[in-house]
C-alpha cells in the first residue's frame, strides 16, 4: 500500500500575488469589522481636542463626552464659555475635518 503525498491546504485565491497591507489599512479594516470604528473616531475627537483648538483654549476647557453628535465640554470661566459659544461653528468644522467625517453636530459648553 502506497501512501499518498501530503497535500497543502490552499486558501481561496491562492496563487494570486497580493502585496502586504499597510498597518493603517489593516487597523481600519479590523476596527470596521469589529464595528468600533465610529467609537474610535469619536474618542479621537476628545483626545485630539488640544490639537484642534490650540493650547490656550485647551488650558481652560476639557471635552467630556460625545452623545448623539453633541460634544460636551466643561469650561473654567463664564467669559471663556461665551467666547467659545461664538466660535462653536468654526470649532465643529475643525473637529470634523480632523476626524475625517461628521462626528460632532453641536457643542455644549458648560
């Protein structure tokens, strides 16, 4: 009795040349597959707050959370709260540009 030669298991599409994915693309695909990509982008808005608004504003504010497209930000003083309320649209635009899609629809300064 003659033994059959061992066969390799082949994957679908084997033999086609594929280049390795970049780490950014692999992470994006993995987070999308897990359904957490939107959550990570919302988190990135909060962690990137200082980069978007600048050091001076970041010193007197602290982003708290995003719920239903509303970013809640605590502000140390009433004058700063008034100033930032006037710049609300500009800040929203910058945050969404940094995130790469519309994450923030409104900001509530408290």
